[in-house]
C-alpha cells in the first residue's frame, strides 16, 4: 500500500499511514558502543564507500574532481528508502464523509551529515555544521518550488530512545501537501497575538527573554538559545533568530555561520552536560504558500528524551516536565564547552 494521509474525524489531525516504514532495518545495537577511532562501518549505508547502498544522491557537497555517488562528499542528500510520503503519488484528496484521505504525496529525504560514522553534531567543526545547514536550506528551496508543497519540516532523531533506527549522523526533510498540526497551532497563536498587538509574538518573546536572561542559554549577534517558558521536556532548548525571518530561504551566509555556531554550542552543552542524551530536533518554518505566513517566525526546537511520554501525556495532551526551564537554562549556561 502506498503512503496515505488520513484525517482523524474527531480531532481534525492528519495521520500518515505508511506500511513501508515498518520495513526499516534496525542497526545492530550490540555494536553501538562508541568507537570514535573506527570511522567507517562496512554495513552502514551512510558511511563513505557505501554510496551504492542508498538511492542515488539528489545533492552532495563534495571534493573537486569526485563524481556523484562516489566517496569524496562531505554532506550528501538521498531520498529516504522507506518514505513516509512519496513524490511519485498524485496529490489528490478523497472525501467519503466522515472519512477524508489524501494520497501520501510529498518528499522525504535524508541528509547524511558527515561521511564519518561516529561524529556527534556537537563535536563537529563549525564549517561541517554550516554545510549541513546549507543542505537543509538548498533542499527546502527546491521542495518549496513545487506548487503542491505546503510545508517543509526538517528534523533529526539522535539515539535509539529518540527514534533513530540508524546511528550514523543524519537528519531528515519531509515536505507535505498539508501544514502539520503543530505548525498550524503556532500560526494560529501568532495570528491572534498580531491581531491584538500588531506585533510578532516570537519577536516579542525573544526580546523579553534576552532582557530577563532567566531562561537564556547562550546568544550571538543573530540568534538566541533559550529554554522555553512552557517546555514540554526537561532541558528543552529553542534557537530563535533575533531578526524576524519566516524560514530558511531568508538565510544569507552570515546567518548560516551564526546559526552553525549556536547550534553546535547548544548540542555540545547537552552532550557534555547530560552525557550524550537521546534527543529530537526539529526546525519549524512558515508554511510555503500562505499570505499570513509572514507572521510566522522560524525556530529550531531541541528536545532531549530523558523521560518517556506515557498514558497521561497521550490521553490528555498535558506534558509533565520535571525540570523548571529556569533551572535547566542555569545548568546549561554553566556547562563548560
Ligand atoms: Zn555509518
Ligand atoms: Zn518575529
Ligand atoms: Zn515550533
């Protein structure tokens, strides 16, 4: 069965039904003890030398003189072998009230962040992180150019408990023909605030946080990293541009440089301070084709997975966070990197 989007008639939430995703191999975890000196694994499709184990690359930043799908790349982007959404399907909606569904049209790609198997993003050099960000930006622009795409989401799962099935450093990009619920909720709050005040909610919150410094982790000229006021998880960190920007398409090279340094800084604090915790990271940017998207302020959310979400969270939508964000920020500020 090809992937399909189904709308929950009770909540209005879209669910992706994608049986192919269940066929993903899980890398042998017995070998998961980190051996930083062993840089390649012969059985890893993302390691240099194993390029033919993945679908052909759609983008790669590589050394001069090396050919596509050969070693010599620094960052490589390939279609996901087990996509949640597929560009080969037509973007059609079927309505058989109360059941509504849509073909699972979209893009699902993997950004292989480094040719080396054991290289945590927090321990990478700044220029290596910058190239990953350029790949996120390049692929966002090209997916948004497809008129059927409404939203591009970038995310990263690090560690088995955070849902990573492969340990080689990678992130994923999913472009869909509907705006994800979480982004739609943030849009609605931003619109409401703008209607009342004439200002951007995120711009206002960011300047307040910089002024108060209670939840500030670190900052540079262009970005601020903070523990959100109502974090859902302990040690959650958001990275927000200080200037109003709607998405990655607005980033110029000085933005990419500043973002790479603050992202590396935050991931390093988590790695050292919390002993390499599993985490999810996602980048929320404005929907691609809504006029009101001008009100959206893009940001990165980094959510360590230190405790499991269970029945209460699932049943109520209330999250219980055991570490006050002020305490988390204070702790992370104190980690020496
Ligand atoms: Zn690998
Ligand atoms: Zn703003
Ligand atoms: Zn968000």
